[in-house]
C-alpha cells in the first residue's frame, strides 16, 4: 500500500534524482508454454470464471478477457472463417479469453486441469487460438498507430477495482 517510490523515480526523467545502480532478476525461460482460447457467453460469465480461478488459488499465468466489442474486432482481424463465426454465434459466444500456463512439462498439465476445474461456461477453442494470440500479443501499438493516422483514437487504460465493483466499472 502507498506510493510506488521506484515508479516515481523511474518515471521522473531525472527530476527527482539519477539512478546509479540497478539489480536485475533473471529467470529461466519456461520449458513449456500452453496458451488456449476460450469464449464466454457474456462478460459477466468470463469475469466469474477469472474470479473463481483466482479465489481458488489456481489462476493461470496468463489470463486475458476481452469484452464484446474487442472480441468482435479480434474476430474480424483474425480471419476467422464463416463456419467458425457461425459456430460461435450459435453458441452465443461473445467474449474471448486467453488462458496460459507456463512451467515444466510435469507442472503445466496439472495446473491447467486445476484452473479449468473451477471454470463454468467456457467454450474451448483450443491451442491454435491461444498460440495465435501469443504470436500477435505485442502488435497492438502498431495497429494503434495506423488507426491514429486514420483519425481514430485508440488507447489502453489500466484500471484497478475490487471484484465486487468490476462489472460496474
């Protein structure tokens, strides 16, 4: 709790001092990475799944949930086939999520199973969707720049709230 003094120093561009020493922490790359795509019928259903995993202590290493509008744009940009879009529409799937587990070959499978054991309502679409997300996860800024050039304002805002207020926010 309280102010992030390190962030204040790093973000001050030298106004509050000069950083003269840095310590880095290095970790091994994960032996195994498994990213999977899921759809939920509603934003609230997806939020409930994320909350259930977190509260059960079995949250995946990566958990990203897109709302209806972002999911619609992602589907349009992904090149999803008419058959795929029809399938999702028939299942009333409107919100896309990516869950990812990283670690050793021995730990990823059991951790994935534990995560998904508390999830209700997820429509799994496999690792292809998750791997496609991983491959393009940092493309957003480039798309944003092209949209800005076209006169559209697009930005990401980081927001924090409690689980009980999340749907209101």
